[in-house]
């Protein structure tokens, strides 16, 4: 179970690093850049797949961690 959790955590790190450059706009909040970060953009194609995979891996990581705590 611990090795499965380790594999999920490594995959989660890789998938988060592959996400689009919206994370680069995070620094603009502090520096007072334009508000492009909060614009209404729909994810399409590979961006949508990566976003859903990140959500799935994050939820799986949380659930397995929660189960391991009580077993």
C-alpha cells in the first residue's frame, strides 16, 4: 500500500509540473499584473485531460492516505 502511495505521489508531481502556464501568472498577483489569471477560459484537449488526471490522482492520494491512517 505504501509503494502504491509513493507511485501516486510521484505521478501527481509529474502531472502538476506538466500543467499549462497559468501557474506563471500566479506571480502577477503579487506584482500587480493584469487579471488574466482569473479570466474565464475553458480547458480543451490535452489541458483538460491533464487537469482531470490531476484531480483524480489528488483524490486517490487523499483517500489512500486517509485509509492508511486508520488501518
